[in-house]
């Protein structure tokens, strides 16, 4: 369990935090808890979904690359079809990341710039893989065992083979934990996770 935010280089408590962790670790739950505590938050996965569902430039890039089958009748991206393509082909995954990641980074860097003295936490799944932690005062990683992770993903409808394949695309949780400034454990109940977040942000 963590004792509090990491000190920043300016001598005050860290106010610009990055949140990371593997699939199914509970990052969205933690973001919601910070949001309720008055922090500015951004979910990078949600930004990606927004680009796929509403950004016409992104959708046209996908159509040119993979054809009309990756778009639904309303023009939004068929995420299931795209998943089949990129999680079976490393080159296609890298192409998709090269398309989406700069747009996502533009969004969260804009929030960091606009936040001023307000505390902000941004969820970035590939924080350490892309060496983005240097943009923040401190990083937080959600720790979860593989067994619990697979069970939670199964509850979302992700079969074990697909889950393991997707998990393997990221650093193992153990590496993320070692690189993070603070760690939250999410192998237990939601109440246990809430207690850790309250302790982190100094709430009773």
C-alpha cells in the first residue's frame, strides 16, 4: 500500500501523475476515484475509442489501409475487426500505434499544459514501453496477478488465448511495478482499492 504521492522536483507533492497497468488491472476504476476526489483525469483508452468512433481522418486512414470491412455502416471503426488484424500481425499493430499514439499524446499533453496548479492524473497503458514517464511528476502502477487478470477479462468476454496474446504485447506487470514510483494492489476488493487511493491522495 502506498503512503502518499511522490515528491516532485520542485519540492511540493506531485500534482501531475501518470497511471499505468496491464489489461483488466482496474485503471478506469482508479481514474473514477480520482475524478470524484476533484482531480482532472484522462483515460487514454477512451480517447482512442473516441478517435475510432468519431474522427473522420482516423477512419479514412483505416479504410485506406485495410478496406471498408474495418468500418461499420455509420462510419465508425469496427474495433473487433481491427483487433483481429493487429493482434495477429506485429507490423500492422505498429502501424496502428503510429497512427493513434501521436493523437492521444496531443490530447493528454494539452491537458497537462492547461491544468496549471490543478492536480491531474492521466491513464497511459504503454507508459514505460514508450518511455513517457518523464512528462510527469510521478507514476502509479496497478498491480494484479495474472490469474485475477484473466478472470476479469473473461468476465468482459475476452477468451484466455486472446487475453494472453494481448497481455504479451506489454511489459509484464512485474517490470511496470519496478519502474513505477508508487504501486496500488488490485487483487482484492474494490473497497481495498478505494482505501489505497484515499491514502494516496490524503483523504480520510
